[in-house]
């Protein structure tokens, strides 16, 4: 588990809860794998995997403890929704003519 000196944002906790369902743990080497993988990316195990919530959470926390940079990645907010067709056309003409069409 993480020590108290790591600050975990509410957004991280929500993302981690969502991530738990997307991962599984290799029983042979303990690596966290994407749930869709047929074999472990680390040791090539292709048998059964641990998918229990507690096991996956524990391994994710361990991984973040060893590599705290991952915490920053998981805590970042997304870039938002992709631009609409109107946004892209407006951006194109703005660059083309140097016009500001935000009005």
C-alpha cells in the first residue's frame, strides 16, 4: 500500500477504481496485465490470472509506490472531448487567413 506521504487526489481514486476492472494480475510473476491480454507481457504465462479487486488494487498501489511518476499520470485530467467538426473548420480558417472566428 502507499504510504501517507503520497497525496492521492479524488480523481486518482475514481480512475483507479475504474482501472481495477481493466487489469488482471499474473499469478506467476505478479505483473499487472491488461484484462484483454491472453498471456502475461512479462513472463508469458498463459494460464489463469488473478482478477480479484483486492489483488489488482494491491499490485497497482505497489506499482505506484515503486514508480511515483505514474501517480501524476493517473491524476491528470483529460484533455476534454475531441473537437467538433465546427471547431476544426473554424481552426482551419483561422490559421489560413489569420482571422479570429470565435465571435
